[in-house]
C-alpha cells in the first residue's frame, strides 16, 4: 500500500473510534528513522514486526507508521485484509492513547498491551481476531491469552 492509502485507512479508523480522544497526527517514516524513534522509547523492539507506534508529544499524540514494514507484513494479503490490518493496528494505538498509561518499564508495557487487547476484543472483535491471528501466524511476541 502506498503511504496515502495507509494514512487514509488510519484516518477512517480514527473517525470511527468510539472513545473521546484528541485526534492524533499521522506520520510515515523511513525504516531507518522509524528505528531511531523506536530506540528513543527505550523498550525492547522488534523492528521488522512493528509497523507503527504512538508517541505522546507536547502538542498531542503522533502515530508513526513505517510504510516499508507495513508492506512487508501484509504483502501476502488481498486489499481488503490489508485495509483491515491498517485499521486494526491504528485502533490498537488509539487505545494506548486513550488509556494514558505511562509505559517506561517492561511490566508496564505488558500491562498496557493486555488492557488494549481486552478493549479491542470487546469493542472491535473483527479487528481483534485478525490482529491476534496475524501476530500468532508471524510468531510475534504475544503474551495475551484469548
């Protein structure tokens, strides 16, 4: 998917997010720059399995996408599932923003992930199931039980 397509699907997910949040800015970064930004978060990273992340900045939230990683992860899918993937990962990040949890330790990161997965499972079951199947099929770190 092109950068514009990724951002269009992500914007649609933001518009349909049921919680009240300040709409984040969406940005795409090159893989090198995306990797550097992940390093600033000081948490364990899985660069080739992390298509986006959210950062809380002074002016508001920013969701950073890496077009190269997104496309690598979804290359085998048809367009409908590519869009579902983008929607699911965007919703995942929006729940992180909504929850306002400070994540500066591994334990806090695990708790935040569990909470987001529970919220998605309840409010967006289709996206939750797709994302859960995706992470399992890609042997991504998954500490969430169904």
